[in-house]
C-alpha cells in the first residue's frame, strides 16, 4: 500500500503545480517552458508507474461488498467518460458545453470504479482521483476557466465520438490484460 500512496502523492503533487500559477511561473522562469514540461511529464509518469505497481502489490482489504448490478452502471458510465477524455484533446464542440471535459471524464471513471470496488486500495486510488478532479475543476474555475465560444465543424464531434467509442471498446477488450479484471 505504501508504493500506491507514494505514487499518488507524486502524481498529484506535480499536478497541483498548475493550480498555483505563481509557483508554476517561477519554475518556468527559472528552467524554461520546455524543460518544465519535460520534468512535469517525467515526474507524472514516475507517479503513474508507482500507482500501477502499488495497486498491483496492495494487500486486499475489504471495506464493503459492492452489489454486482453496479457493474452494469459502471460500464455505461465509461463510454461518456472516454468520449469526454478524447474531447479534452481534440478540437470539437464538446468544450462549448463542458468546461472541463478531461476532469469530468476522470470523475465519471472514478465514481464508476468506486461503485464496484469495495477494497481499501481501490478506494484510495479512485477516491484520490475523484477528489483531485473536483478540486482541480474548482481551481480552474477560480482562475477564470470558460466554455469554448467558437464553433467547430460537426466532423470533429463525430471523430471524438468514434475515437471515444473505440477507446471504450479497446479498454473493455483488454481490461483483464491491463488491469487483471475481466469485464467482457
């Protein structure tokens, strides 16, 4: 469990930098934009690697027994979560309606997985991501985040839906290989 906690700490501490613009600006001023982004990426990947290793090695400590029927709801939630994640990175009209598509997608993913995992390590993992996504949304709003105003071609929205659906299908197919839990 310690490796999971260290990984979560590293991952979220580095991701808190953008929520404090003064600290981020100071770091960028000292080392430059490109080195900052490179260091940010390397530290994030290290944290993510430790999260994956820590979750895999964590002792199973049951906190509650999730009802089996919630797995259907989780599977349904994952499709919009994937579409939102894709829409965060591709130009589309989704950002005209959702201010923080990536964070909303992460929130759906986290809530869905909290509903079907009743162990301590899963609660720590998915609960941490949910809390972080909500805090980051509030922070971004306080810093002036707005909805997109320009209209993108409809083709872009279709592409987001296709890629989000494809990602959903691929994760579903390879979920057991990647995470050790069959869902298909």
